[in-house]
C-alpha cells in the first residue's frame, strides 16, 4: 500500500470507527461503500491485525483497533493542523470548518451568520450539521459544537456564549379563553405544550423570588414534540402554554404574538440556570479558521445577547 492510499485508508478507518458505519464514511468522503471496505481491508492486511468487527447492523472496534484508532486520530489531527498552518502562513484563514449546533438554535442564530463570516473569510468552506443529539466533536470530527444546556465532565474546552433565560408564555387568544395562572401550581389546569427530545420530556422549573432553589412542576397537554419551533407555532395559534428560552421566543415576544406569564417567578429548563456554550478540542484553537469563527461568533452574539437586548428594548 503506497503512502497516498495508506493516508486515505487511515482517514476512512477513523471515520468508520467514529461513526460506526461504512455507509457514513462513504457519504462523508463521497466514495462507494465497497471502496471504503476495500481500503480498510487493505489496511488490516498491511498491519496483520483485524481492526473492526463487521456486523450486519453495526461496526465495532477490536481491542487492537481501539488502540490504533486513538493513536491514528491524534496523528491525523496534528497533521491537519500542521498542514493548515504551513499553507495559511500569514495569509487568511482557509479550509473546511465543520460546525454542529442544535436544530432550532443553529437555524436561527448560527446559519444567518455564515454568509457574512464567509464573505469576510472567502477561503473558508463551512459544513454545518444541525442535530439535537449531543455529539462528541472529537469522535465526529467537528471543529466547533454549539451545545445548549448542561455540560458533562469533559476534556474539551467550553466557552460560554450566553446564559439561557426562559420565559413561560401563551398567545393573547389563549389567555383570553383561560385565566392566566398566578402560581406555577395552576399550570396543572392548563394545556402545556411540552418539548420531548433525545433526553426525554423537558421539565418545567420555576423559582420564586428569594428562594434559593427552583421547584419542578408537573405539566401536561395535548401536544408534545421533539421540535421546539413546532410547539412555538402551536402556542402562537392559541393552543397552549410553552416554556422556552428567549433565544427561541424573542421575535414572538417582541411582536406580541406571545405574552409572558408568571413573571414574578424565574422559569428554568433545568434545576439550575444553564448556558449556551461553544465546545471544541483544545488543539482546534491553533487553527486560524476556528479562531476566526469563534472571534466572529462571540462578537456577533455579544456579552448581552441580542435576543435579550431586543426584548428589553421592546419593553
């Protein structure tokens, strides 16, 4: 196996190992699945070791494959970073920037920024993936992941982009038919439109003034969805009450399509106030394209997020 084919085989192996799928690697590199399998089989022959267990529904690393995967992934990342630095030199950021963000946040607050970012950095290509599933940027090969909500322990770098502020609200038409609740306990008498995502039903928390802890309240309604924007649309149609962060609701609140309720309480989507973070492996900061995007992103969002700033202006 010559050096160019070996490098391709290594990249294919890392993608298959990270995704658990030959088909995913084939799509990613725009190759036939049979070609991916052939390259990796050739790599295994040259090493004299089986790297992958191939099953009908999944692909799993052997013990040797797991060790090899960790080393090869590290070497390829270093190679890519070194190549970018040499090619870029003192010139503008360039290369492929892989971003991942939650569906609603990405559509509303990341995608609209990309055109002007790429106008300022014309040599940067962007691959934006929107998914509400939590992904590991190292495993998935992402340069920057935007994560909304609580963070687990990780060796990754996490910079807070903004704090989440939640609002309980409903359309004026709904509140005209049903008296607005004065206490969170009264939500049990209302049609609550609940988000149900990859981590199950999103709980509703409220914290009274002066209370150190938020309390969880049981809510139910005739509509749940794994798509937050669908629930906001239902609320705008007068179907019920929603609790979502201001980054999702700010335009509906500003336009008066939704009216805040229970404003003497702090609404929360978790037991404690959580934030929106940009997450990335530490070595990605050596990349000009990543550093340029993070600087641009934080400047655009601002220390005081524009979605909260605009709502206060409207008030």
